[in-house]
């Protein structure tokens, strides 16, 4: 599921990179295996997508919802 989420995020970010109204987007991928705090918080919800530190999606990333959320930032 992480690979699928990664592909969806990459596709949406690539799509938005050509739009002048889109915000600058920085993607940081982190592993719960490398961070005990993340593991404690999200072990049952992987993959989890955070936008500006807030949970946007767990388990599956909907491209249309992600696109709309990024444009609203």
C-alpha cells in the first residue's frame, strides 16, 4: 500500500508542478521503522499522509482529494 500511496502522491505533485496557482510542494517520506514516535502514533494506519503536520489520509490516498487539499493550502 505504501508503494501505491507513493505513486499517487508523486503523480499529483507532478501534475500540480505545471500549474501557476499551485503552492510549492515539498514531500518528505518517513518510515515508522526509523522513528519510535511515528511508530507509536501510526503503526496501524500505514500509509498515512500528513499535510502541514495534520493527517490527510490513512491507508489509501485519493488523488482528487489530495489535489484539492494541496490547491487549498
